[in-house]
C-alpha cells in the first residue's frame, strides 16, 4: 500500500518552511554585508540630539552650558494672578444670529476669534452687526459668550 496524501503534504509544507527560513537568513546576511560596504554606521552615528532651541544636532548638549535654579522649577499648575471681573468683559460684533434657532456667533474685537452665543446667554435682544459686550465661558465644544449686552 502507498502512503497517505496527508503525510506527503506535511513533508512539502516543512520543505517550504525550511526554504523560506534559508532565504530569510540569506537576505539578512546580504543586508549586513551591504551595511559594512556602505560605511557600517554604528548606533552612535545614528543618534540625534535636540538643543535648547529645539533644533536637531549631531553633538550632545554641554551639561555645564545652562544652569537652572531650583526655585524656578514649578511642578503642577502655576498659581493664577488675581482675577478682575472687568478684565473678563470683552467687546465684539455679532456676525450671525438666527432668532428662530436661538444661536449665533460673535467676533471678538481683540482676538478676532469667533465665539458661539446661545439665546440663553443674552441679556438684551441682539441682531446681526450689533456691537455687544460679553463674557467668555468654556463650554463642552469650545468658548461660549454669556451675559451678552448691547453697547451704545
């Protein structure tokens, strides 16, 4: 009787695996030889450093070059200056306002930033191209104008 087909397939698969391993090893050796011919860069040749200005450099930074005082190091969030409520009031122009939907946008005069405004944040009735004063609150999707009043 002859051998089953399954054992023959197993032998063929094993031969293919051996052949692939051998080819992989040969490619690995070729890459090593090619690297030696091209100068054989070492790990130290491939390292790049970043200087204090954020530029890449091939030389390591000089440790004596910059001194940092221990008092200048802040861990965590720095303390904020006292908040003056008058500083939080901004002025701007209404670029868009939809009364039926109850929302619009105000362009801040200082930063030229477009800020969302909702009808709930209005003190006075506003229309497009109205000059307004407002405060900014951070909402879920970004800054929102609240306490919006017309400027006369």
